[in-house]
C-alpha cells in the first residue's frame, strides 16, 4: 500500500495549522461537524430534484460515537460522501474545498447555505489525534474508500467495504500529557457541552448514544427489608443540538418568555433582562441579532477583568464567543449575539479576513441599542432609571472618552439627580423646565448628595429657586466639561465666579467693601502661603461664613479626582477663599485686622473649615483643633 505525500506547501500549511491557526484545540469538533453538515446539505439539496436519493430531510443526521477503551472518537454522516478522486483532491491537497466549488455551481437559497468554504477545518483533527481515518462512499458510487493519515508524513487511500452512502471519520486520540488531557474529548458531558457551544444551530440533528443510570426494580421482599437501591446503566440516543436558532424564527412565533428564557439559559444570568431587541437586517451586510440589556451589572463589570463582546455566528456556527468589535465601550453592558452569512472568514473560521462587514454590522447595532434606550426612556421611565443605576456610569464615561467624540450620540441618555425633589432628570427635562431668565445649567459636585445639599455655594441658587444637578461620580464633571453646552445652554458649576444671577446693586456694594478692606483681604491671602490665589468677599453666601471656589478650567472636584490617580504628576485648582460679608465672622476679622499674627490664625482656621466643607483633606488636624480652642 503506497503512502502518498502531501504537497510541500500543503505539508507546511498542515504544520502551521496544528500549531498556530486555531486558538483552542476543542475547535476540531466544530470543524468536523460543520463538514458533516455540509455533506448532508449537498445530498439534501440533490434530493429535492432527484427521487433516487431516497431520503427525506428528517432522515439526515450527524452521529458521534466515543470508545474510551480504544481512545477513539467517531463522527459519521449520511451525506453525499466522497469518491476516491474527491478524497484525493479534498483531503490530499489542503485548502481545496469541495464545498466552495459546490456553492459556486449551485444557486442556493437561505435554507441551503454551505458552511465550509476552505477545505482546511478537517485538518484541525490532527491537533488532538495521532491517526485519522476517513471512510466514505459517494452517492451514486459502487465503491467506498478509506483515507488514513498520521499527520505530515502522508496518507494512504484504499478500497473499503462500507455499504451506506456517507462519511465516517475516526480519530485515534493523542496520549494524555501533564499539560494536555486529550481523553476529555471522550467524555460524554464534554462532547455535549462543545456541541451546545459551537454547533447548537447546525440545522440537522447531531445524535449520540448517552449512558444514563437508573435504579433497578426491587422485589416486594427487598422493599420490606429496606434494602438500598441498586443502579444499572442504560443507553439512550440524545439529540445534542436545538437546530433552529431562536433568532431565525419569525417574531410573531415568539413570546416574551421565549426571549427571556433564551437569555437566562444562554448567558447564565439568574435575573431577567431589562430590555431585549430582535433584529433582522436585510441590507448589506445582512444579519440577525438578539440584543439584551441586563437588569444588573455583573460583579466584575467595572474592573479590568470584564470582557465585552457579542457572540458571533456565521450561518449558525459559533465563530467567536466575545466579539469585542461589535460593541463600543459605552455599550459594553449589552449581551447577545449576531449571526451573518456575509462575513469574510479566514481559513480557521475564527477571525475575519476583512473587517468592512463587521464594522457595518457594529454601526447598525450601535444605532439599534441607542434607539432602544431612548424608547425605554420615553415609554418606561421606571425601567430606564433601573438601567441607569446599573450602567449610567458607563454612558458618562462614553461622553468623556475619546475627547468627547461620542457626546452627541449619548447626551440625551444622560441622567443626574436634581435638587428639585431629589429625583433623576435628563438634560432635556432640565432645560425644558428652566426659568425664562435662567442663563445656565447649574451643577454641583461632591462625594454624595447629602454633602452637596449642604454646600454653601448652593445657597444663592436655591434661594432664587433655580434647579441644580448633583454630580456624585468621579467622571461626572469631566463629562459635563466635554459637553460644554446642551441645547445652547452652557453648564455652570455652582462654585464659578460668575453665576449670572448676581444682584447689580449688591455687587457694587460688595466691591466697595472689598476696596475698603483690601489690605485685610491681602493679608489673609498672604498668611495662607500660596494655598489660595486670593481671598474675596462673597456674593453667593447667605448663612455660611466661608467657602472655597476656583478659577480656571480645573475645579476643586477635578483636582481631587485627578490627584487620586496613580501618577506622580499632580494638578492644583486655583483656589479662592470667599468670606461672607454679611456674617459676624467678617466683623470679627475687621476687629483684628491690625493684628497680623491673629489675623493669620483666623485665615488658617477659615481655610481649613472651607476644606472640610468641600470634603477635602486638611494638612494638620492638630493645628486646626488648637486654633479652635485658642480663638474661642
């Protein structure tokens, strides 16, 4: 029996494939099942016009057999089979695909799509097998043939006595090592899980004889004696795949429960999704998709370990478990899948040769998610607020990241807690409710709402009945700065020097007081040794004696956030200490203005008090405590 050699380039490609092309060894089962499905597809297609086939659609199946004693795994099909010449061409010359030729010669409708196109996947078997045997009998042929190979050393082709049409592939698995346990592919549970993962939607049944255990029937005497039950094994044929994907069914066939059950089962979430969308896109590229918005964030969602991505299928065969390119980061919470026939796959069916189609699908999906979120915001406010509490932070990061490139897409999804009734509002709702004379969208920042509500800087705005947005997340003010304005209304921090509501007469009055006490204010600033840019009399304070504000782009809250990051470079806001000229503390300061030493102590005390109000760290708590005692 002559051993035939692979061509030099085929031999090299086989070596590369075994060691490089496939990321996971388990992929071999997906490839062999897909090839079997292709073979069945071809014969089924022929049966539509040729009665001599003698088989109906329900007669076709892929079978999997395991034998732990001989360490063999067998995959069989009753498809079109291969002649000796086809075995030579398809298996002897790598990357010569019979499926691709068949597809080009026949105009197939959607129900007759051929999965394989490259003739390469078969060789993935050598990642787990030391010997591969293929026995095949082609439809219309009197003879069957056996193809055998132990890898790159070559192959043999001989006649065989196989009676039925179709192909059986037997893998003699490699011996287990410390690093690789090839015997796992003989385990029934492992086979079932791999079929479920990669080939669940192959449209022909994938069957396997599965061993189950049941209690033996007891005699009456044994029951009376309370003898423990004995168990016996029995074999049952199971269909391992569900065949028809949910996403390829018509929407009117499905109920809400079907979508939710699919989600909890497929994505291992105990909680039902808060929203789902079933998408059928007939354009270029065409695709089907199921998209889900979870009701709760996964425990690792806001960590580096979290992996975003949708499952990517090609004609029902899983290509990637998490295709990150299908989702922008700001929608990384979305779970689901995409199935397309228009993807250009590489020879390992794992990644794309060209990403043009993928980018088009991703763009379409992004629009769908945005539309669904806006629809939920409009029609089911309670659900949207539930979503926002789980994933709003990610949307805000999306507004800020990439230099605000996506802000226009996301700004209408934003929500912040409002000073009015302490409830969440959108920017559109805030602007719609603005008073006629109001110039700005006002916001205040802080660690939590309770602390913000007690900020002295909010007093004047609240007194005039203006709504304030409360920003409590680290990214909030950065997102607001990225937006700059919303519907031609600028954002204004309550600590800004010009709030646009100051009383002109009072402004002049305070300016006069500042000129009158300019030396005292300068001495107060000098005594703080560069910690503040200046000390001024405040136009915003009502009952509080003092507050800290800032000048320029960097605010006090931004300083806190940026300096908390693990970097040596620190930033500093230009701090301004504001003193309430209507408060009795101002009279006290005037009374000691000639005593520079005592004035400096008051300056330190008031500055530290302002820091505490802002929730910022103080340099010397002991000094602060001693100053209180001394000045009291």
